[in-house]
């Protein structure tokens, strides 16, 4: 019996439970909403840039710092289609081919070295005792600090640019892959040895299939650093490449060309990352399902 003067507290019946608001952590957007939310930051950034550009151009129509979006579009159409008057080549495609070749060589060599070293350090205690600390120290050296040394040793050609990418991303990839090898359950290694598998067979049949998905993930994560080292090397010593062109036109304050190249580099990086993600999803569906 309710006491007189006590506040009334409704009692929820078993047939009519009280509804509780859904927590944000449990709210999953629908597919259309997810697409809209993914596009929203880009739209807001574009609007912010347009407003800032209009404000600067209204004060000084000759301002070059923030060119109008229409001007960037016209410049992009020109650099993608018009050949150079001196050479007859479309410079953007020439620069793209040179940069992608250097990037592919650097990342490919780094991935191969990291895979071999990572498996050796992770599987063999003797190699781990010898190289683990050495690789850790190498990962702490700023790669751009050794760029002058690379130019002195390898010259100003293609080799120094590729070597910079290799030096820049290999130590980190090696450390991560070796740690992943160490995380392989000991029971798997013991069972393989029980049936007579050699160290090479264990590396190829037990460790390698479990490490390859992580290798692709490492390559994806290292692409940003690889682009940074590539652009830096091309800016210092090159006569062709995306980084070379950006630093060439900066002396003229050609922000429309610079922004066009920056957007193009970003698009290339996105396409490469998306391609690697697709390959990983199709080649290792069990890995994607576990993420």
C-alpha cells in the first residue's frame, strides 16, 4: 500500500516493459546514411575552402594562395590533356609514371626484405638474438637525415630514391612481422615438428600463410610514409616526378598546379590502398572475417 504523501512511482508491468533509449554505441547507420556520413566531411571541407577562397579573392582578385575551385578545375583539365610545348609530352602522365615506378620498386623491395627478415627473427632464436636489437635501432634513424648520404653513395639517379623508400619503411615492417610470427601458437609449431617438418617446411607451410595477410596490411600502412620519402627525394634531386613538379612550380606560386598535383597524389594513394584491400579480402577472406 502506497504511503500518503509519497511520490507516485509507476510500476512497469511484465507485458509493458519500459523502453530505454538506444545508446549511441549500439546505433549502426543504414547503408544510405553511412554513405552520406562518409561524404559529409569532404563536402564540408570543400565548402570551407570555397568560402576562404572567395573571401581572399574579394579582397585581392590576383591572390594566388587560395585559387578558386573553377580555376583549379581548368588547370586540372589542362595538365591532364595538354602536351608540353617543348617536349610534346603530357607532363603529368610522365611524372606519374616515373613516381609510380619508384614507389613500386621501393615498396616491393621493402616488403620482400621485411617478409624474409620478419620470419627469420620470429622463428629462429639465434637470428632473433642477433638482429632484433639491430632492426630496432635502425627503425629509430630518421630516413630523411640519411638522404644526403644516399645521394653521395648512390648518386642522384633512381637508385638513391628507391633506397630511401626501402630504408624508410623496412625496419618498421620487419619489427611488426617478426612480432606476428612470435604470436603464432606454439602448439602449431610443436605439431609440425612432431610429424617431422623441417624448419624450412614450418616457415613455408605454417608461418607464411599466417603472415602474408599481415604483410599486405603493413604495405597499406606504410604507403603514406613511402609517398613522403618519394616526394622528398624527388624534390631534392630529380628532373621528373610528381614531387619534382610540385617543388618546381612553387617558386612561381602556382597554387592551382600544386593543388592539382596534391589531389592527384591523394587519389593515386587511395586507389592503391583500395586495390591492396581488395586483394587482401579476396585472397584471405578468413583474415578479413576475423577483423
